C-alpha cells in the first residue's frame, strides 16, 4: 500500500509539470527518487541529490533504504532455510549522466553502501545474526523522461562487493554463503527540479 501511495504522489507531481520543460546544461538540478521494489517487499527506499554544472554531468545523492530480500533470492546458492533482511541503512551515490539534464541517456558510476543485515533460519526459531557491512558497487542505468519533463524512470543494475563485514553471517550451526559479487536490479521513479 505504501508503494502505491508513493507512486501515485510521484505521478501526480509529474503530471502537473509542464510537458515542454527544457533544462540548460548550466542549470543545477535537485532530484528525489523512490524505489518501488523496496516498498513492495515491506521496506522503503528513497534518495535526494544534486546535479550541479560544476560537477560536469555527475549527480551526487544520499539514500536510505531497507528491504526484505525475497526468499527465492536469499536462499539461492545453497542457503535453504535462510532469510535475509536489510535493516534501515544508507548509501552515497555518484553517477555520471551521458546526456544533458532533462534528456534520455545512460548513467554510469557507483555507490558506497553502509548496510545492516539481519539473517535468520527456519531451523533456529528466535535466533538472528545482525551484521554491518561496507559495500562499494558499480552501477549502470538509463534515465528515461517519458513525459518530457522532470519526471523520469531509471532502470539500473549494480554489482557490489563486500569491503568490510563486522561478523560472519552465522545462525545456529550454518553460515550464509554469499556470492563473491552481489547483483541488484530495480527501476527507480524520480523527479528532477531545476533550482
């Protein structure tokens, strides 16, 4: 329900904007984004940031999010019975946009995520292991402005690695087996506003 309300709000704001808005490359943009996938799993995800002319196409943003990892993904790679939840945490993003502000185009860059992750298992009721991680990730995306204004959709793919972990993700007698590279894909919904 939260996802539907957030999506309705973004669409309402986007629809109210003029469809003929154009933005100069010398304009500073601020943006807000929501990640519907996080809301759909019982969490949340959003970010705010700026794309200033002095940054030459780079947009810098701060994000906060949480997500209940679907069991089909959490239990992949021999992790039967495990459940994984990313508790409220944050990230810093820096993405370079190949197109001028307000135009469709690719985005390349990365982020550093500060994660708090809780692991549980079916065979150890009531037991949980909470860990903290620092995880840099490489990102490629595409920003699409379907209404030709500040509203956009941004599908993106990230590949992250673990740089630091506070403890092993062991619950009971089993340790969660992670892939060496963690993929993540979603489609963010956002709005850019010239300031």
